[in-house]
C-alpha cells in the first residue's frame, strides 16, 4: 500500500465522518455538508494529479480524479440550483459572480 493509497483511505473516512444525515423536514444537503464534500473532491483531484505527475501505480488513485471532478461539478451545480430556487429572479450580477 503506497502513501497515496493511505491518503485515499483517510479521504474516504473523512467523507463519511464529515457528512451528516438529513434530519426530518430537511431536503437535500446543507451548506456545511456540501462545502465539506467539495473540499474532499478537491483533495481527490489534487491526489490524482500527484499520482499522475510522479508515476505512482495505484489502481484506486488512477481513477479517483475523474470521479472527484464529477462530484465537484455536481455539488457546485446543486448549490447553484438551490441558490436560484431561493430567488424570484436571476440577475446578471449573480451570473457574473458565479462565472
């Protein structure tokens, strides 16, 4: 087991430790949970780049970057969707800020 595999195990433990289950009446993830998941996805992307740059051979890390990138964009889009649903109208300033 390489050093990056150990980091991946820590990544997985953090994923399940820092996310909390939904409470009654709650719909979807809260702001804290999505921020944590985005941070963990960023960590996965960085580990994938380290893996590719230095040529470690880990079957886990060879594909984690693609999954982490998809997770990051999904959660970011989810947050934007919730933000749009709170507003009555979407202003151009908000779109420029997000871009």
